[in-house]
C-alpha cells in the first residue's frame, strides 16, 4: 500500500506543478478539440478522489464541491466556470487528497467499497482496486497535463523538431 500511496502523491504533485507560473487564462484555456485544460483536469481528479477514495467507503466530503451533482455523469468537472477560482479548485483538490489519505490510512486494501454509479453487478469493490484505479487516473491525467503545458509554453529544440519531422515525412503519402 505504501508504494501505491507514494505513486499517487507524486502524481498529485505533478498535477499542481503544471499550474505553476501560468495565468488564470492559460490554466483554463482549452487546447484540444475536446476542451481539455489544466484546471479542468485538477477539478476532475478532485471529484474522483472524493468519489473513489471517500464516498465509496461511506466517507462523503465534509463540504461538497460546487460542481458535484447527484448523478456524477452530470457534473461540470472537466473545465472551470468563471466563478470557480484556481485557488478554490486547487484547495478542493488538496482537501480531497487529504480526505483520501485518511481513508487509505484507516482501511486495509481488502476493505469493501461500493461505487453507486457503476453498472449493476459491478458496484462492489475494494480499497485496493480503487486505489490502483486512482493512481492510474492521476498518472494518466498528469501525462495529459504535461502535453497541455507543453502546448502552452513548451519549446522543442529546432534541430530535434526538424529530425523528428523528417522521420515522419518519410511516411507521408505512403
């Protein structure tokens, strides 16, 4: 369990580091056709932490985030509304991970959990399964955040970019 917790904590830190030094606009700016943006990824992960490592074990958040709905599929969790500040969203994320860490510390990996919005017959699970899922979700979204941040302010060495482009061009029109 210690290694899973360490991996989750490291990926959480990466998510918040990707916001460092950016304007409010760049944190919210949709940079993919689906609208993916850095602050939306953080907001999404906060909701997942509260759901999978909180509510699934009868531990709802003390204060429900502004975007939570009764049906999680109706939540506005992949982008920030104008009235949700970066400070609010990152604060909720930090609260969610403290809440999750308490669940992880208090329960065993085989402790039973229940995810109400999963399909019938698949709702019952364990802390171990949900911890692995949360590590996977967070590391996956940290990778997305790396790409989004690179789109905002990253630069690729011109010579390297040229070499990579030449390799791709080899397969153009084939």
